[in-house]
């Protein structure tokens, strides 16, 4: 499990950067649409919502996978400890 940015796998880095870019793009889209037209139409809201949903889902996927890996690692550590104790008792 990576604790720092340097230890993070390239796939996770790409997901996090892509998610950040998508969220930032939605925010910029909303601001530009409002500043240039003083209204925000349905098309802009729809496009921004798609960008936000995709960006946030990338963060959610990354978080879910990290949590699952941490849970698996914890279970395996407990099992290994149990097995070592059992072996020592014999």
C-alpha cells in the first residue's frame, strides 16, 4: 500500500489526476458559462454534472480499491500471526 505520492502506482496516479482535472473542468465550465452569459442553461448543467460524476467516481474507485487492499492485508496478517502461534505451540 502506498502512503506517499512517490510510492503510488502509475495507474492510481492517473486516476487521481484525471479525476482532479474533470472536477476542475466542471468548475471552470460553470464559472465561464455564468460570467459570459449570466445564465447557466440545461446543457451546461448536464455537461458539468457528467464531468463531476465521472471525476468523483474515479476518486471513489481509487478509495474503494485501497480500502479493500488494506482489509485484505489486515486479514492476511492476522492469519499469518495465528499460523505462527499455532506452529510455535506444536
